[in-house]
């Protein structure tokens, strides 16, 4: 995902270093950008499904 | 190694294996995410690809071979990296692969449209002592925008081949392959980072093996910038003694510098990139770019930036959150939905079917789960927080927040912080608990404590802010007094803390992403995401609050606590009933704010004087339980108790002084 603050891309599915030692143990459903530390809630599964449903079919993924 | 074999197309029957030799030289594709690296990799390798996890990690790495180069060369598509100084797992893996002695050529793939932001990594790769080829990818998009790059002149200046490519159409791929067959000579280009840094690099490099795959100069620079991975390599290579010597040089250098070595290196790379591109890169000035540049200047120049902040606060917070959210929407839900229909219906249902009075009280009493817990969360908090998150998402999606950080950086320095603290403070307006967690991203302990104090003392969360704005919106004077007092306390506390707490002042620097027009879908998705997260958190807490109050009422503990708070309330000139809002406020700030709202809608609302004093005191009041617990975890028990004690005393002292001054001026 793109960080909404610094616009750098990182893999939100991996537990970043910043989550280690956090009281929530990485289970708070927030995603922290490893570059700038900006925190944003993880997209709910319902939103991901909606996006996938409305995504135009047959379009090649931009490299 | 956990291997997952992925075949793209059918394997040519003539090829007995898609795996190159185990000691085959490597050609690496390196670059930022989203520059077309993988597409270029696919063009080079075609169907001869394996995807596997890098050993010991879950990072997938694609590797294969190029038919034109034969099995003697392995092409590797490394994970995206922004800098040789790794932050993420992906960057660490890319850095490890780059350190392999098998590397023959590094193809740095850049997005030609944004070459000015990516050339810094090219310079780092050149300094690493690897043969580098620069692939200016996505040239078709650059041409469409009218961007012209004199790649031959750039090649001459960099001392490496520079090849325009379009991975989707294979333009430039043949030229690229030609340079892979015969690796280009090493470039002698070096980036000067200042006398002290250069001396430190030289001193560190003396302790590194000259035969290492990565040039000692590059390794020394990474060690100076605190690269842990490079430190591990040094220990493995030379032992703990050598590592300790190098660390001593690093510490001594840092002591002499005003800012971190990373700052100086980054600045040098940016400056050098700009000089190299001067005369090679021509970008037409389009109307949208002109507008973006003007807006950038408006946002970051104090003369225009601060008035813009005031406008954003006025329209975003006061009008949308305070008047519309906390006023119009809350009134509608409270009166038209809950008070008129839902609560009477529910009360009659409970009274008809539940004989046991305590259970009736739990569900539908004055502090019942439905009558208070659910009503607070849906009728009061939901519209306020919803509007706040909508405004926040719009600002976030526009790219304004990094500019705000840059703008306030200078002012924040006077209170011991820097622009980076904008992140937790802005997030604190959403939820102080989360913001307190985010303070760990601040560089120094001093900053973290100062920011924690400010979050605990003077940053109201969205619900609290919205309710107070809604309640005080009828009187500009009351609103101005509240805002002025809270802001003054925040700045004074920060200034005092900065004077009293020892420690260094770190530098804030970041690359500004471009300003962009917020898209409706993004804004709605972000708002919805935050709302889901917020309600998952508060709804159980509000219900729990009702249960705790119910237990407190049955045991009379609640009444005892209210009774004991009455002297404090009277001292502030507030009615006894306002003690409930403060007690709620310790449990949850938003709960306390909703209690204040309820009090105003009761038969005996507070006067404007009382409302102003209550708003000031409640804003400065103790952090909620969740924030308290997070503070204790993040800062330790001793610091938390000191902060909480200080906040309690400050809140009531300032509240009392506000009451006295307002009485004197006759408000």
C-alpha cells in the first residue's frame, strides 16, 4: 500500500518492525508506515471485496 | 529454501532446466516500487522464471535467465528499494542481494517522469562500486508529458550507460541486453558530503576489507548512517573489536555534527542529483504543475501557510465538525431518532418484559446500556467523529499533511519538537490513545515525552473537540477564550518541558510527495475504514462504562465518587451535576464530552461562563484510561504518574483561573 503521508510504498501484510514491542502486539488493525511512522487503520475486508468487485476486468496490472 | 515454482508460458522443450548454475553471475534489477522493474524483468527473462522466498524471510524474489545471455547469467528482480539504507524487510533483502560477490551488473530502473527523485539511488549504487546501467523506464509516459532527457549527456556525466526503455513495448531492451553481455566499466563519480562526513568515511573505510563486494566507501557511509545490517556484516567479517572501533568513530562524528549523518548524506545526494540533471532534463511547465507549485509555496511559507491553517481549522473543524456534525446531525439523531422514538419504545419494552428493577436500570436506566451507552455512541459520537474523519481523510488524500509538518517545524522547535511531531499531534485530534502510540516514531526520548505531555494535556480528541465546538459555537467570545487558553497552555507546557528536559533537538526532513486532488472514493474509503476501526473500539467500551456505572450505583460507589468531586466542581463555579461529565471523561474522553452535551440539554443547562470553564477544564483534564495505560506502557510508570499528576493539577488550576478571570470581566 501507499502511505497516505509520505506516499512511499510498503507491504502492509508483513508485520513491520514498528509493531514489535507495541502493547497491541500487532493486532490493533492499524498499519504503520516503516518510513515515516504514519499510522492508518487497515482496510476492512468488506472494502477490499467491494474494490475487487468494481475493479475493471481484463485490465493488465500496472508494473 | 522454500521454493515455489511459477511457470509463465510453456517451457521450451529444448531447455533442460530453467535454473542457471549455482555460481552464475547475477544481473540485478534494482529500483523503487512501481517503476516497471517487474515488467522489464519479464521482457528480459520471458518465460524462464522462478519465484522463491529469500532465505529466512517471507520476501519473494523472482529470478531467471535471459535467453540471449544463456544460462551463464542469472537475472534477479530485487524487491523495491528507495535507498541503500534499508528500512523494510524488502529493502534489507535487496541490500543483501546487492552485497553478493556474484553481482555482475546492476540495472537501476527509474521512472523517467520522476528521475529527479530517483537519481539519488543511482549515485549510491555507483558509489557501491558495482557496474551500473541506468534504465530510464516509462519513457512513453515521460514523452507524453513533454519531458525530455538528454540521456547521452547524462550518461557522460554519470559515467555509466543510460538507456531509455519502455518495458511494455520492449523499447530499449535490446540495447540493455547488449550492456549486460559486456559489463560497463565502473564509474569514478563520487558525492561529496562535507569535510566531517568525508573524514569519518575515510576513517571507517580503513577498518573494512578492500576486497568486499561493496566498495568500502559505500559501506562506511552506511555504517555512519546507522545501518544495522551493515554492522552485522562487519561483525561477521572482522569481529566485535573492529565493530566497536567503527562504532566509536561513528559516535565521535555524530557528536561533532548538528544533525544526523543521514541528513547530510541525503542532502548531498539531492544536491548532486540536481546538478547532474541541470541541462539534461527539461520539463515543460504545464498549468496543473504551475498551480501545484503555487499551492506548495502557499502551504509551506509562514506568511500564507498559517492563515491557510486557520482557514482549514475554521471550515474543517468549526463549521463542519462543530456546527454541522455536533450541531445539526447530533440534534437530529438525539431528538428526532432517540428521544422521540427509540428510547421511549425501548423503555416501554423493557418495563413490559423485565420485572427485575436492577436489570431494567442496566438496560434502560439513566446510565443504561441503551439509554446512555448506545445513545452516546450513535447519536453523539458517530456524527461528530464521522465528520472529523471525513475532513481528515480529505486533508490526508490531498497531500497537505506533510506540508503542514514542514510549516510548523520551525514553531515546533521552540517547544522541543519538530515537524515530525505533526503526525502524532494531528492523529491526536482523532484519538489520543493511538497518537500516544505513534509518539514512538519520534527520534529522541525527549521529544517523545514532550509530545506525550501535550497529547495528555491539551489535544482534545475528535469527539471532545466536536462537542465543545458545537456547544460553544453560539458564542464567538467563549470559543476564542477556550481555544486561546488551551493553545497557550499547550505551547507554554511544551516550551517549559523543552527547557527543563535534557536532550538533543533532531532535524526534520522528508521528501514532499506531490499535492493531489483528493478523490471521492479514497476519501470515503478512508473515512469508512476509520469509522469501522473507531466503533469497534468504542462501542464495547461505552457498554462497559454503562455496566460499571450500574455496578457503581448499586454499590453506591458512583454516588460517593460524584459526591467527592462536588467541592472541585463548586470551586470552578460549576454545578454539582458536571462531576458526572468529568468522571465519564476519565473513563473515555469522548464519553465525558457526551456527558457535557447531555448536561446542556438537561433542565438546568450551564451558563456560558460555566460552559467555558467546563470546556477548558475538561479539555485539559486527565487522559482517558486507554491513553493512561498506553502512556504507562510507552513511557513507564514513573513518567506516566508525573504527567498525570501534573495534568490534573494544571487542568483544575487553569480552570479555576479561567473562572476567576471571567468573573472579574463580568462574563
